[in-house]
C-alpha cells in the first residue's frame, strides 16, 4: 500500500432521528459540527436502515447484507464472527482497525457467565469475540441499562467508580429503567457533562488517535450509545433546551387495516406506553433528546479537531450515520420497531478528505451502501455486500442507481421506491401498509385496502419482496 491511502473516521450513533440536525432543517437543535461536515460533504437525505432495531441493523452495516441473509430479525444474536465483514477486508488491505463504543455483536452476559466470574463479570471478556469480526483495537460499551447491574463492570462503570459517582448514576438509570412506568420519562443527568457516556467515548477515541504510532491508514469507528433512551442529557445542554418552544409532532394514530398488522400495532403502543404520552410529556422527552444529540455533535467537533491539529483531516474520510431512527412522539409512538420515516430513515453524511462543495443527495440509499463505500475507500472488495459504493455520488451529483430500498423486522418486510412504501407480513403474505410518500409525506393515510392500488401491491409485494426478502 502507498502512503496516500486514506484514513476513515466512521462515526455511528444509536437511534438518531434523520431530521434532528440543523443541516436537515430542524428549527431548534444545535449541531454545528455535523452541519459543517455536511457543508463540506454530501448529506444523503433518503437513507434507509436494513432493520429498525439495533442488532440486525448493525450486523447489516458490517456485512453489507440484508438481515434475512444472516437470519436475524430482532435483537437475538450473536452474529457469527466467521462471516465476511468490511473491517476484515480493510485489514487485509493494510488498515489498522479500531472500534470504540457500541457494537452489539453479542448479547448481555448469561447468568452462568456472571456466576462463574471472579467478582463482577467484566464486559471486556467479549473483546476477543468483537475482535474476531475484524477489529485490532476494541473498547466496548453495551448500553446504559446494563450499567445498573452491580454484578457487571465495564470500562465506563470503572471510570465512574474512579470519580466516585457510580452509585448516583446507577440510581438515576434505575429511576427510568426500560419497560417500567417511567421508561420514557425525561431527566437531566446527575453527572457533569465531562462524565457523560458520550464524552467518555469521545475521549477514548481522542486518546487512541493521540497514541497511534503506526504508519498504516486507519479505520476508526466511534460508536456513540446515545441518543438512545433513556432520555437523559447532560446538565449543560439540558439548561440550553429547558425553555425551548417544542413543536409537537403529528400524533395521528394509523388504524390497523387487518388483524395481522393490528397485533403488531398493539405491541408498538404497549412499548411506547401511550397511556402516559400527553403533550407535556412528549415535549419534555424531545428537549432531552435534543440535548443528547447536541452533546454528541459537540464531542464530534473535538474528535475532528484532533485530526485537524495533526493534519490527518486532509487524508481522512469522515462518515456519520446511525443504526435506526426515533419516533419522538410522531404517530403517538416512541422508539423504533416500525417503518415510518422517523424510525427507518437515518442520517448519513460523507465528507471526503479536504472537503467538497456541500450538497444534499435525495436519491434512494441504504446502510448497505455505506458498507460498500467503506470498502471502496480502502481499495477493498467485499463480495458478499449488497450495497453500492457512494463514492461516485460523492464525486458528482449523479442519480442513485437504486429503484428500491429494503428493511425488515420480525416477520415484517418493507420496500420503498421513489414514491411508495409497502409493508408485508412475510409469514402470512399479508400486505399491511402502503403509503404514497409524495402525496402523503407524513404517512397518514394507509392505502393498503384501497382497490385502486391492488395491482401495485401485488407487483411490489409478490415480485420484489418475495424475491429479495423472504427468509
């Protein structure tokens, strides 16, 4: 390899809604550093994840495959580390690879693993497994809910213990623990900004960059755990958004067109705990979500500044994206697990070395395309990848070659073309949703039972979905 091979900084957050960016037109959120990357690169405004939930989406990103190809339709891993990944092919090309933050290639430790450990189970025991996916350096954090378990330790819980604040932090997370009545209740963190998990991960990335002595090009994946729930932001940004005038999303609830989809809508409503979702509750949740996004943006600025100070930014591709979105009260729902735009669309910004004239690409794009792009940057090939490199679209405003993008969760598969989005239950071959995204961008009118669209549904459902997504 030559000395001109570019570095790659791949920043990947968790549950960042596609339109919660200043450069995407959000009227309140402060994201100046991501906005700058977009102004010096290309923002792909119609990017779909391959599953609107963490683990299968992340597995798709590293393999470039659809979730049915590795048989993962929910957070049920682990993924087989023997599979080809983009990190492996880049490492074979001479790249030094590092992942800092969330990977979600495996589940939580089993009860037996915890019982067999000498003291609290150390999550660093999974580093070898994570490394087998193609990473030379691993520092992993799973999620903030895991941190309340006194029988488990992580690099971050050790960090908080060293600062004498682990117990109040654990009490705070317990107060809004998953699936409790207060799961979606927003809070201001008891920790100062510098001890927030997003700051911890950014600092570790900065440390890794500063300590490098290798002359190899690098692939550094900085994977923030936030703005995933719990809806807790640091005190500085919480104060900034405290009196923000939050415009409520459209909370129209779409009625079920059939029992198959009705059962799943019941699940979405239960998960969102709709009984507590009054207007004030939603506004407060959005305020704290914006705060988490702004801290991530702030710390991205610090990481990029290290590259600028060292001169490496002139030879570094910077890519920002995430695994899936967040409903933020839209359609009276929280979280993801569905194919509405708030859940299935993700932000994607690609800034080439030295930058380019900023623009927005509105062509259809998938996260598998990010996989292909990472390989292409490094001059590598990932034969199993379903994605298409975005480098031609970064270089010139050429149209997307995609006619459709795909996503899957459980037995439900979704297909989207330039105008329509269809959801089908694969197991029963039942069409569940059809939205005209041109005439109905808010996805408020489900057309799936309208006779005028029966032919289109059959064409999209039985030809494209059956061929590409049936597991």
